[in-house]
C-alpha cells in the first residue's frame, strides 16, 4: 500500500475511549464518485462511521496480533456512504493493545497511547482520486464510554451520547487536537483470517431471585459476548450487569473469574436507552442485575454472541441425546474461544492463545468450521514470535507472557511438548483438512525450526527428558492445585510428541520437494523412535504404565506390531480398571479412543465415550453443561465449583474426542488431503442405533447416515462428483465408490469385530 495516513492519538485520552473526526468536501470537477475504499487500523480497537452510518458490522478491529511486528488493517468498500460533504468518525477502545492481559493485573504491554489509522481513497468518474487520511488536522473528543476493558467490562453514560460529532457542521466544543505517533507502517498487513462479528442472539430463558435476594438472568447457554439492554429509568441512575458461567448453590459463581470483574455499568439518560458494550466481551450464561428501574421483563435483555466470522461445514448427530448435547457443547466452546485468537477460555483474567489447546483441538475445529484462514493468520504470529525467540514456540500466541512475571511453576519459556508442537501439528491439520500446500510452504521454516530446536534439547540417550514440560496437563488424578502432576512420565510424553512432529516435518518436506530436509527429519524421527523403544518400552509395556503413554505410543506409530498389540490390550485393561472413567489429560485425551479402536478395542472406546460418572465426557452434560469444561470436575457433583484456582467452564481442549466421533462414529475421514479421496467407514457401537454426519469439503458435500435395526446395518453415503472413495464396513471387504450416492445393508453381526 502507498500509505499517506499517519497513526494519530488524541491529545486527551478521554477515559481510554476517545472519538476522532475529520470533515471533508469532495473535490469538484471530476464527475460522480465511482468508488471509495476505507482502510482502517488502530493501536487498540476501532469502530468507524461515515456520515453517521457504520462502515461495517465488524467488532474489535484490528483484533489481536503480535503487534510488535504485525498490525492488521481492514479494508471496506464505502462507496455508498460518500456525500459531497462528509464526516469520517472513529471511536477507539483499549482492546488487547492497552487493556489488561493475563493474570498480573497489568496492561499497556504493547504501548501507552491509543492510536487510529485510516486512509480513505475516493475515485471519480474521470479517474481522479481524492485521499482523506488520519493526520494532525483531525480533532478528538469524549465519548459516552467512561471505562472499557476486555476483562473488566465497560461503563457507558447515556447522558453523554450525542451523535452530532458524526455529521457535518459539528461545533466541536470541548474537543482537542491530535498528534502523530511514531509507528512503522511496514508492520501494517491485511487480515488473513475473518473479522469478529455478532453471530447469534439468545433470549432470556429465566429470571430468578437468588437465595441472597439478587436478580439472576439465565440465557440457557454458556456463550461469549455481552447483554444488549433496553431500559428506561431516572436520569443518572445506574444499572450493573455482572456475568458468570455458572451458579454455585444458587448464587452467581464468580470465583473462577479470578480478578476479571466482568461487569458492565450503565448510567441512564432518563429516556429510552439501548446499551451494547462493544469494547469488551464476557464468557457467561448467567447475569446478575443490580439497580434495574421498575419491572425487569425478558424482552429487555438479549444475549449477543460474538466471534470470528466462521462458516459451519461439519455436523454430527446420533441416537444418543446426551452425546448430541456433548457435541453441541464442543461447537459452542469452539465458537466462544475463536474470538480473533484461538484462546483457552473466554471469561477469566487470561483468554490467551495457548498453543497446547489448539494443538489438541485443531482436527475437531477443522471439521466443524472452515478455519483455514483463521488459523493461517494465527500461525503467522506464531512464526514471528518463534523467529524472535531463538526458535522457541511460546506457550501462548501472541506471546504476552514474555512481558509478565511468571506464576509459580512457570520457568522461562522454552520448547515444550504439545504446546510448541502446535507449530507443526496445526499447519499439518489444515493441509489434511483443506488440501492446500501453501500453509505448509508458509510455515515450513517454523516447523523445521521447532523440531531442530527440540533435537538440540535431547539428552545423550536420545530422549526429550529435559526442561520444563506441561506433560499430561490436567490429568484427572492430579491434585487441583497441581494440574501438571500427572501419571504419565513427562519424558515419555515429550519424546513421543517429538517423534510425531519430526515425522510430520519429514512428510511435509517430501510434499514440498525438499529432499535434504526430508532426509534430515526422517533420520531424526527414526532416532527418536529407536530411543523411545530402547528406554521406554519393555515387551509392549510403556514406562509409567498409564493410559496416556499407551495412547500416544499407539497413535503416533512408535511401536512394532507385537508391542502395539500388547500395548493395546494393556490400554483396554487400564480403561476397564478405571471403570471407563477418564484417566487422561491434555496429552492423552485427543488420542485414547483412536488408540483403543486401532488395536481392536472399539467397544472399550465407546464405553469410555459414553460413561457418565465423573470424570468423563458426559459427566458435565449430566450437570447441565452447555460448553466443554477445563477440568473433568470443574463442578463437583454437589454443585460446588472445583476448589482449584484455575477452573473454567468453557475450554475446548478436552472436546478433541469429537474428531474421533466424526471419523469413527460418523464415518467420514480423508484418504487424501482436502478429501479429494474419502474414507466412508462408520463403526457402530455403544448401543447407538443411528448416526448421521456431513461435511462440506473443498470438493463438495460428503454425508453418511447409518442405522442399526433388526440385526441389519444400513449405511447411506454421498460423495461429490469427481471424488473417489472407499466404503469400509465391519466384517466386509473394502468397496471402491465414486461420486454420487450409495446405500448398503449388511448383517449387524458382521459389525461386532472388536475385542472388549
């Protein structure tokens, strides 16, 4: 871009929410306006109006990127908004740039001044252009927003609202000048991923009174966004809305928020007021209302769900209502945590782009929604952070932790299994899901850099048993205060993950025609496999003898055939000994059902999936959950919130089993990247009598529907024209299929081939 604009800041900060405006007249003598494009960015978050009309419905522009090296801009066609005399108006908020981030209570990690950047280019009929830019000629003034923070909420004083500043002829009383900021425009880059938008609205489900007399609102669904309020009351009176995900013994459960206030405060004008706090967001199902004038009616409040603008492409449904609710919980958890950055949780004083969470969940996400652009954008920040940290892929991206004092148990950031492996696993997932090699080419330096650094960290015995590891984070047997204290040996977990990443990078090099790197990483992978088997495997028994180490060893192809059979039997034995209650954390949970299925223990995989006692995937469903929890027991059976300091009711990582549900229960898996060839292979079990799954692939729609009735399994599959596939049913020979629809019925007895 030919940038003529400057990043400008208001001479008065105006409570962290200044308004900026420029009034201009179109050049004469060039004919009609044939086009007008506005390019917009900010230090902070920005909303724009042209002649009083919003430029777009986007929220929180320009989002959160690694601001030190990459600041995104949005581009809008505003041709229809241009008038002979026009006003371009901008509203700023703190956002991620200057607001609180992490658990330190601090903000301003990226800078102390909010800034606005805009370049409006108008094209006339004769080809002439006129450019309007942010510069020192602009003016700035106060808004109705008195405070705004992503964690703490927003305060809006409706008495201060006056839209006259958006229109020509505004007097500007009380307004001040602006000054230019020293910002290197070379860091400006267009969005790769989608913008954040409103994507759903939910009505009030119930209004109740808590045991202490508080007014509580239940929207029936844990979501991310805010409450839109319509209210009329005495001028100057205040309404407070406090948000939380759960109730604890009938009261709003705010302890899991830690220091996040999650409270919006509205000061009434005396007339009819509508409030939407678009410079914050909350993770909530429940709201506590204080100060409401008169009778509170359900129609006065609407929950507005926000998130990155993603296209839904995959669906799943079965004959089990609880399993369907769990799947719906996975969907809502993903949407709530895909707000510009793939975050761990959306409610407390954290909301960071933890790499371990998305490493576990990416295959599930890639089936449910088209996340190619969303994660490709985030991966660019990951590579930048890595490039500036000696090839260390940090725990979070963007990496604000490098500015924070580390909490107990966190050493200086270094490569760590699963979390840093996101730099390899996520681009590989995108390639498998969507078939575009560009993501591999773009991330190849990042992928190779990660594995080379890990290789440099190996002990003399060839194992990755050095340095800090999260390991099997949130093993359900770990104490609440020490979520890293898992049964699985951290060296076993890390070495297995290092092998998996090296194998992926070798395959990536082969795909990209990088022969030298293919040889290099194939050797690294072979050496890791040999060391793993020498030091950690004894006749099929894997060191530390717990479900996670067996799941990783099996799914990552670390074992020879004889050892894999023994390991599979031991894994099934351990699952049975646990009563089919979950015994894995972040490392093992995405892979345990696949490991059981692969080694002939499909029945055990279903028993694990469908168990309802805590800890299990369905236990939260029995407790009324509408999203996936961070801990298996985030809420205890008696309705008490887990006593650990770290508890969230909206974390997608443990929902990664939905990937297995799509492929094994539903029966849709890629035989080639991008589903150019498809495997149709449903494996019924667990007492399910039917399931249906569908996916909009790059080549078109793939759908599978099956039923079990009267000792017969009936399967109907549909694949796009031009796509080849394989139909694989239990007890049957593989059958080649081509584009179109196929229906097959086989004896149900032939489906019972799994050992229990």
